[in-house]
C-alpha cells in the first residue's frame, strides 16, 4: 500500500507555468496611484529587478527556471505527494485523499519557492538589500533564508503583534541573518504617519508593506520583495502543481477536486494553476480556494480596484478585496489575514474557473488535529484550511454516494504555531467572528476609480 | 554540482544491524539492582514486550525490520545525505563535509526510528499503554507520534523545568494525543520520595525514568519505552548508517571520519555502527562521539556499573557514567544531559574503537549559526555538537595539510529550540561550566558492585 510518491530529482520541473498566457480574460491593468493610469515597467523599476518586471507582464506560456535557482530548490525539492490512507480511514470516507507537502523546505512552507527566485534575480542585477514585510513570519523567514544563501541583506518589517507574540519566528529570521523590526516603525514616513494617528498601533500586513515599499523606493541599492499576490510570485509557485501532475500520474489516479488555502493566493496558485491549464484544455476538475471566515476576501469581498497596502503607496489593482484598511480578527492563520487576493486568482474566481469556501477557525483546528494524529505532520494553521476543506469535500462525496479523488496542498508545517494548538486543546481558541459593521466600513472606503 | 543524495524507496534497508554480534568485547551483563546478579529476560518482562527483550540479548548480526514498521518509516525515509558545499566554502576548508539529515521525520529527529518499532512490538503483544520520560521533548514527541499511529496510549513524564520552559514541545506531544505531566509527580512513589526531599525539585531525566519505570512495572497493560541507551534502541537506529553507506557510494567518496553527538548514544550508534562494521572488517575510519563539556560522560566519566535512573529502580549497567545523581548545568542540548552512556557505546569507547570530544555550549551555537546561514537547516542544539565537531575536524585537517572526507549526523532540527538561538544571538547564553566539585561528589556515589 503505497503512501508516498517522490519524483526523481532529474524530473523536477525546469519551467514555471504562466497562466496569464491562457486566461480567457486577463486581469485588469494595475493603475498608478497618482495618475490612475496603467503603470509601465518604469513605474515598477525602483521596486523590482527588471527580470521580475518582465515576468510580471510576460505572456509566454512557460518561463525557464534558472539553474542557480534549481540548484537551491533541490536542497528540498522535489517534495513528496502522499496518499492520506490513515486520514481516509479515520474519517471513514470512500474517497481518495492525496496531499502535496511543501513543509520540507528549511523555512517550513512553500514560500522559499519564490523567495529563492526573487533573491537570485535581485542578486544578478546588483541589488544589495531586500526589504519586505511579514505577518506570521512564513514569508519573512523564507526571504531571510534566500537572502542568506545569495549573500543579500534582508530587512523585515514584521507586524508588531506578531513580532511580540512570535519571538521564535523572529529568531528563525535572525538565525538566517535578517534584520527584523516591529512595524509600524519610526524609520519610515508611512510608519510615522500611522503612529501619529495611533501610537499603540499593533500593525498590519498593509502597514508593513507600506514601510517596506517606501524604504525600497528611496534607496538605490534596495529592492522590495513580496511573498504573494503579484503575477511573478504566482508563476514561481507553479513548480508545486507541475510536480503534482507528474506525481498523480505515478498514482494512477487523477484529481476530481484540487484544494488549497488562499491568503494572497500564492500556495493556491502553486498547486492549482497547472491543473487549471488542464481544465482549460478540457479536463473536468473542481478547484477550490479555502479562506477563513474571519478574512473572507473571495466569499465576501468586492471585485474592485484597491491598494495593496494600507497607506496607498502601491499601484491600484483590480482584485477581490475587503478594503485596504480592513483589519481582520486576530486568527492564528496570519498568512490568510490579507485584505486582498492576487489579481490573477481574483479574475479566475470572477470568471467561475475556480470556487471559494470559507471556514471557521475552530473547524480548521479540528481538521488539523485529526490530520496530525493520523498522518503525523502538524499542519500550519494556514494549511489547515486546505486540510479541513478536503475533509468536507470527502464527506460531501460520501453523502452523495460518490467516490472522488481529492488533492490538496499542505503548504507548510505548524512548528512555529504550537501556541495556537495549545489554545485549541485547552478550549480557549479566541473567537474569529467577523464584524459585519467593520467589513461594511472598510468596503465603503474602496477607492473610486 | 550535486548536493543531495537520495536513495530510491526500494533501497531502504530491510534489516537492522546488531553490532553486539561482532564486538571484540561484549558489554558486561546488566545486574539486578536487588540481587546484584545478572538479570534474565523474566526480569525485563514487566517493562518490555518479549520481542524487544529478545532483540536486547540477540547475537544475530541482522534483525529483520517488520514490514509494518517500514511502512511507517517510509513516510519520511529514506532521509537525504547532503554534501555541505556551502559550509565548506564558508569555513574555507579543503576537506569534503557530508551530513545525513534525520530532521525530516514529523517529530523532527531520528528518534521516531525506534519509537515506531517499539510501538509496533508493544501493540503486537497486546500492550495498551506506554510510559516514558522526556527531557527536551524530542523523545517524548517521537513516542507520542508512534503511539498515535498505532493506537496506543502514551504517558510522558516530562522533566519539570522543560515542561515549563518548552510549552510548544508539550503541545506537539498533545497534538499527537499523549498525556504529558511534569516530573516529579505525586502519582508515583519515586516522584513522591523526590518531592519529600525537595518540594521544589525541577526534575531530571533520571527522576523521570524512575517514574515511568515504576508505572510500567505496576500496571499489567502498560509497558515502558526508552529512547536511547538500550541495545535494541541502538539497533533500531542503524537504519541511518545503513542508508549512509549506500548514499556514500552514490557520492564516490568514503568517509575518513564519522561524527555524531552523543547523549545516551542512539543517534551516534545509528550512523556509526554500520561504519564500525566496516572498520572492524579493516577500513580505516575515525569515529567520534561529541558531547557537551557540561555533561562529559565519555571524556570525564568513569567506566563503572551504575543505575540508569536516579532512584535506583533500573538494572545496574556497566557504562561510562557521571554518577546517577549527577545534575548537569541547564544547557539547551537537553538530549545530551543524561548521566550515562549506552553500554555498547561505552564498551566500544573503552576498547578504543571510537573516540570522544567535548565542546562548550557557546562554541556549538557558533557552529550551528554558520551552518544555518549556509546550509539552510537550523540544527537542534544536540545535533549542533556534531556540526561543530565536523567543522573542527575539517580545520584540523587543513592545518595538517590534509584533505579528508567527513560525515556527520544532523540528527534533528531546532524548530523547538529557537529560544536557545535567541539567547545566543543576544549574548545571553548561560554559562555551561561544569562544577568539578559536583562531578566529584556524584562520581563518589557510584554503587560498589
């Protein structure tokens, strides 16, 4: 009874898939926040190296992965695909559940797939320093790792509440040599303006982005690095789904349903886009993005132009958004607390090529616990959304008397999130109820374009 | 430039190696603590299932690994062997450094290799519950994982100071369904006797062993499980070295030096014993056990009969020991704070088949930091002893104008030890100096046999 499917290292994908090339409707163009006109490469040049700007707008179907990037990715790739025999038995389903496990990277999630690529292109173009933001710390630690491997300085603006609550994530970044500061800081104009209004601000991802972008825009040797949302970031993650397609062939099965959690959209894109290519070509696959009820970007947001950050420094992008000053409840899935969704993912959802589902925090820890006891791996709270999504899909199939093949992306482990599990086991998991009034307020602040 | 060497799953070793079969001098027999006479299988029967007792005394060269055990081990095995190109470059050595990485198991170390086997044999003989002790938590979490996979209850006596300092390790065990209590407890006679003498006792591994053994001895449905020291535990770990031998063949190199950290001796045995088989057969290999200067069992202990626990419930075994009431400084490498050393490893050291080296705590974090920045993986403090041992061996070779092939065992990751890294980075790492007076005292308490 085989449970693990591993590709040979020589079969690691050599190209990223660019779904932009095949989307029936392309995402709307990003707009300059000042002129409200479509931005060009020159507008992005202060923030990103040219190679990444080219990838951002490319319409080529495939993009070659540089050998130097592959060399580092093979430190932990190809990653395993598992058949969840024990989980299936535990929940009593007749469906088959497979999961791709991305927690084998040193940073513990899928994020290094793009961090390594971004560090590589920046290094190649002579950049000395990268600035970025991080919430729960998955992204910050991944960029810290990549920076240390390419000899780049990394400055991380970490959302203050996480900085204080997650000292070990911070320690991880510091172990890889990054400079981590609690955001908002007094170092940037963005930070100072927030602190003037609220000296006790606990920070947010939107604020931290504002700070990291400002620093990159103002320093010639510094570029900005983003862990999700942007097109090139999503492309870089498709190595996950490309591996999965080959691994599913090894199993002899083919997924009826592909499931991933969605915050900014990168791990979802990673597993889903290569299967979407097959769906566009005629395969019958249901593809589901799972988000928290506390931050229901796809299921309750509006498809509208909005800023990527809180202060309004980034281009306006057309996406599903809860409003750029939306402040979600303090759920443990910090990586899913972003107000927006990647423009590509948003357009695909708008065009009904993918579906969305939102789940309560207590429910996802219930699923994570069943998973951990049976499959051994402790899911990150973010990834637990995909776990529970798969469990619910399997149960629904049982009720309908169907047998489905379900594939989900276990995007990372929860080794740095055990306090969340402790709270769950002690019955003290905080309420993740979304305030409908607050949501209405933040949606009403959407810029009129 | 290849950095990772992975065996095909079909090449996973199917047998454990039993070095007892080939040792020039066998370890001295364990003695009954009451009669001071060699113990027989019947003395061990209350504590262990018969299959493990047979393995404990077996002189067969190889022991078949049951298929059910292999099925679970292949959830994360075979584990990778890496060539540390980046580390070599960072320290400027001409030697080649390889490392075997055992942190890919869900519990994050080599410990599940034996936990799974022990849970399997207990389950097969109808045992319902396992009791054990844990210090830093690596072993407790591994047995919790194995128990959850085989449907066995697991009770963990966790050294109180660790229970309080490491809530996330505890949460990990609880996530796998184990019942974890701070030792000493009032549940056992052993615990009560310690608390009578010192109500504020912070516990020790020796005390926790006393409690776990007592509970197993008094309950028919409960057996005891130990994560190191015993012969069968060491056998189970040889899968590490057996894989390494095949992987080194893939590299085209052969190790001049094999290095591992040593607490009770299990990860050391795991990588070293299969190479010792080749050394006994004529190969020229230097094999080094690295221990902390704070708990220098091999380098400063005596080769003497002693108890495995503090209270004196276990058989007397001939081993290198610092005395069963030795209380080491509170270093972060909790897994290396045991007063004794496995009888097999002790005998091999006594017979000069292996060497030993002790390293200061600050030094091992220096090595761990260089390693993390260059190889990506954050070593567990225990494993960091092997890292620094390898760095020193490489530097020595450079000084001597030699080029060596060095192989070490990176037995686990440090995701649950980041507070130690934080202390190191902030320059606040506590002193790990051993009190010579205390050592002398505890050595003077060795039982006269």
